[in-house]
């Protein structure tokens, strides 16, 4: 399948112009960051295009589809099903879009919560998703600029930025994100609780 064909299929699967446009911007930015930081630009572009396949599913739909397909569901994910769109999108990329490359599937699965161990490709997709030009918040442009010159620094700063967001919304911290905080040396400047309660 060519990339153009892939885009057409993703557009149809997602069924919403707004979300599809986000995927296009993430694919572009991921491709650019991959080129700068020595990851495979083509894999980054594919991961960007496919990363939100399940983003518009309802909470109940995510839980049901994960159960049906045998995607593991943690306590945190059961309490906050929205985050399941990442592993479920990886599952759909594999089964519905024929992607078998574990590096691409890993990047998709980790794009929302991050993880303790992240490859350059994983980081590139995580940053592209959070920092693409369609996102509208004060620090975005400076973080996007940092992502081009300092990948670990941008990971640290972007994770810290998302912690401030979680804190402002009184949202809990996922165990995977807590592990990523340690791995990247990010500082917790919030009173978030860890675990599956909010
Ligand atoms: Fe997402
Ligand atoms: Fe996204």
C-alpha cells in the first residue's frame, strides 16, 4: 500500500476531518523530527498517520474492543478508558492496516502516556503528537523548537508541561507516565496522585 492509499484509508476509518487533519500534521512533524534525530522518517510518517485510529471511539467502545481483541486493560485504563486509544490504535494498525513493524506499533502504543523505555521513534511520535502546530497552548512553539535540537530535553519539558495540565485539571497520573518522568528526569510540579483514581 502506498502512503497516499494509507492516508485515504485512515481518513475513511477516522471519519472526521478535524481528527484526520491532526494525523496529517503529526505525520509531517514526526517525519521531520525523525530525519533530524536519526530515526526512520518513513516509519515515523506511518506511525503519525495511524496513531489516533481509535481516538474517536467512546470509552465503552474502547473497553469493549480491547476486550474483544485481547488488548490488556490495566486498572488505570479501566478507570480512564480514553488512554486505551493508543494501544488499540496500535492493534488496529496491525490487524486492519497490515503494519507489522514492531517499532511503528510501539510508537503508536506509547504516544499518549509515554513509557519508561522509549526509542527515538517512540519519542519522535510522542513529541509530534503533543507539539504539532494545530495544538494551541503557550509553550507549544518553544517546545517544538526544542524538539528539533534536543530530543531528551524536549521529552523532559513536554512531560513536565503535560503534568502541569493534568494538575490544573485535577487528573491523575498514569503509572506509565510516572515511569517516564523517572526515565527522562522530569520534575513533578504537581499534586497528582498515582494510580487509577481521580
Ligand atoms: Fe492520541
Ligand atoms: Fe493524536
